[in-house]
């Protein structure tokens, strides 16, 4: 919705959805996941232990490092 111009800021989006801007920011970070990781999640093929709360924790921004369990 931000990309379409409907909302100019994270704060506007958060207010419209009645959630905190902090939560919106954490959700938007998920758009930085490597495409094959997103595909695996959508297909239900994610590794055991991959959960939304876990994905809400900081993760490496480079796709290569996202595949490294030690990252």
C-alpha cells in the first residue's frame, strides 16, 4: 500500500490498520527475505522451527547470509 501511494508513511499505514508503526516496520522487513525462502514458506516447505515470531527477530539482509544457519 505504501508502494501504490495510498499511504505516504509507515505511520499512516499503521493507523489505517489499527496496529503500531513498530509492528508494521517489522512486517515490512519480511520483504527482504530471499525469494526462495519466501517460496518455501508459502509452499509449506520451510524448515522446522521457522515461525513468524522467529522471522520477526533480526536476520541478515543479504540473501546469501540468510541461508547460513550460523548468521
